[in-house]
């Protein structure tokens, strides 16, 4: 299982890039899962008043909501799970795209940078490449640069590095 994170400043287009990468990877015959990291303190995926929310509010550690079209698991924990734990929770796939976790040095990361300002990669040599719009100058950055508008190029980089 290959794991690559897409990092960048808020509003840089991380989610949009991942939305384009998933079908591009699928088109190459690869199965893809994602993990989204957020700094919001409380993640709430359930709607108050609905049965599944009532189950969690009553103290269930996990709730599975199932229908004829799929299912979702909602787990409560008194402490955050590490990325390694979360990866272990996924069913086996060819590729996992992570949104966030920009501080994990062991994780291969591609930064989305649209300017203005300074890319994270200037201070973080663990970022393998910066994906930016063509023609955008990135002052001081000498690392690998990807064309943010060329999804096949970004996918090739992720598969080969």
C-alpha cells in the first residue's frame, strides 16, 4: 500500500487535487482510500437527533450505519489515533491519499501551493514536490515542481517517488 499526503495552506486546493487524483488513479486500475486530517477539535459526522447519534450519545464506542447502498462506521475515542493506527483500520488498497498531516516527516508529501507567500517546502525538506499552477514563480524553491493542472504528471510522480 502506497501512502502519500497532500499538504498545503488552508484554501490552497488540497481537496480539489485529491478529487482529481482519485479517478486518475482508479483509471490506472488502482484502488484508492483517503484519510482526512483536521485540526478541528470535535469531528461530528452524525446528525443530532438521528438514531446513530443517539446511540453514540448513549455511550456506544462505535456505531455502524448500514443501508442497501453502503455503510459507515463512526468511532469515538478518548484520544486521537495516530496515522499508523488509522492506516491499519483501512481495508487493503493500492493507494492511500492523506489530506493533511503536514508535520509527519516519514510521510511522503506533495504540497499544493498557489501563492502568494512562502511554500511549506522551503522550511520542510521532507516535502517531495510542490504542485503549483504553471507560470507561478516560487522564489527560493529548488526542489521538484509539478504542474498542478497536469494530473497525469502528479500521479506519475506519486507512483514513481
